[in-house]
C-alpha cells in the first residue's frame, strides 16, 4: 500500500522557518521524482519544488527560489522541504507528490503551513 505522510507544518511568524518531511512507503522511493506542491485558499495547486530520482537535480518555483530547499534521503525514504524567510504568501496546504511516469503518481494528505504574526 502506497503511503506518503507529511509532517512539520504549523504556525510560524513572518521571517521564520519550517522544515516539512514526507515519509514514503509502499513503492521504490529511489525510482521516483519527488515534489512539494501547495494550495492556498481559493487558488490552484502549484508546484513548489521538485527533486529528480537519479541525480537529485532540483527545480523551484520562482516565488520560493533562494528561500526553500528540497532534499531527499533515499535510505530513509523521505523527502524534505526546508522553508526559510517565510511570508504570508507561503500560507497554504503543502502536499507531497511522488511520480514515475504517467501512471505512477501518488499524493500525500497535506500539511497546513500558516505564516502569521
């Protein structure tokens, strides 16, 4: 059974930091590109960051470049999102995604991140 379990969300003040984790099970983690998406109220889900399966190359949304860092630990079947210099526009539900081709596409349940003073 495929599972992606996010953790690490919460309430943080502007300028603060959070580290999200996504623990994967039920599939060969190292074969999958891993991504973080987010969805704010009234907005479409958007890609935040992606890390490839092989060379761990990374891509980021322009809005988070220089502030967020995605990483993976294949030994622990876990992907991380380090988020620094958070602002109110980063408030959203953050989702973990695993993808290997069109038919192998899995999602976590999401974790809420709220940036507020």
